């Protein structure tokens, strides 16, 4: 490791970890190597976040200028408020995107931290800049296509930005705050906000535009879920059976997945038995659930199985082993 990189690592990673690093004379080779690894990890993460947010900005801007603006269609949330005001006034959309989201950025700073607020501020400013300066073609005049594909590109933009650690629509920040304050769910808060927005659109624009805007919102929200949760849908499976050894082998050898085994006790029912047993837990993709059920039937038809949805996974064997046929 040359002197330049040593100095970079000392001034960034190691100094951040150790507040007294400025007074420390030297570091061991192990500390420098570990610092280099952390520096590379942080740098790659920041570059990935930057790329995701940039693609998200251009996707959302394309949804605005290529589809929604010419037909005065709106979306839900802060984006919908900006589009609605833009349709009713002469204020440019890029100014409204910043002004409407400023309160949400401040709120995000208070409840989610400085890093999130800074990323969000830069992302929204970048979106406003692209909307103001970049020209996109007007793709179609068909209302249904405008609603569906405008929502698609807008939802993809918001989803990619969220993947990058920022938001370009601050409504969810408000929803998180209100859910914590009043004990409601985030989904309920977002629904109430959007009902108010689409009601205003029906009153000030037209019922037809409001209905098309709802299609835009549904398209955007489904695309957003798809981008955030990933292409795969995962299922966590818990199995309780006296044939745990055979089931473990089936999951590992046939499905090619890993398992986690818990020690438990059974029989806390009417019979009062307390028998030690193994509780098996594994994570499968949706494509593997049917295969798993078929193989489990061959081993133990009476096995107690609990399945639950999982948004995403990281590490382990779930993304490393292909589905076997």
C-alpha cells in the first residue's frame, strides 16, 4: 500500500472510527488493511447509491415530461400535490417539487437522520434540475397509455431512489411521523392523503382526470413495490415434524437451500406432552414453494408448516444456488 492510499484511509475511515486518530502516530498493517477494506466497501456503496438515485431521477423526469404533464394527470403524495398545483397555476413543476418537499426533508432530518435528509435534498434538487433543463419527447396522447406508463416510469424512479437511500416523494416521511405520533399504520396515512389529493383533482380538474390519475397512482405504486422488494418474492418456512432429519436432507439436497434448526418442545396442548424436537426454518423463492410442498408430502403429510412472506434476503444460500429440477 503506497503512502497516498495510507493517508486517504487514515483521514477518512480510521479517523472516523477513532476520534483521537489525529493524535495517533501510526497504525499497524492490520489496521490499515481493515481500514482499506472498509474504505472500499463504503466507496462502492456510495457509488451504487449515486447510480440508483441518478437513474431514478431520469426515470421520474421522463414519466413527468414524456407522459403526465401534457395531459395534466397527477400521482399521489407530494408528487401529486406538485402536479396538481402546476396544473392549476403557472408555477413551473420544478419549483413546486422543491417547495412542496422542503417540509418533508426537514421532517426526515428529525426522524431519520442527517444522511437521509442530505441524500433526499440532493435527489429532489436533481429531479427539479432535470425537469427544468432536459427535454423529453411527448410519447403518446392516449389517456390510458399516459396513465399506465407515466405511473410506471414515475414509480420506477421513486423506487430506484429509495434503493439508493433517498426519496423524491416525501409523503412516506410524513406517514412514518404520523404513524408514530398517533399509532396508525403508514398505509392508512398514505391512503388518507391520497384520497384528499384525488378528491381535489376531481373538483378542480375533472372527474375523468381524477380517475385516470388513480390509474397512474396504482401503476406507480405497483412498480415501486416491484423495484423495492425485488423480482423474487421470498417465503420463510417453519416446519415442525418428528421426521426433521429427512426434511433437512430434502431441503439441502433436493432444493439446494440452507436450513436453520431450533431446539423446541412440543405437546403444550390437551395431552400435556413435552417432547424435545427440532424446529426447521428455511427461506424459499415463490417458485420453490410448490416443489417443497410436493417433497414434504412424501416425507410427512402431517408436518406442521408455517409460511410467511419476506420482502428480501441477503447473504446465505438463497441467491447463490439455482432452482433444481
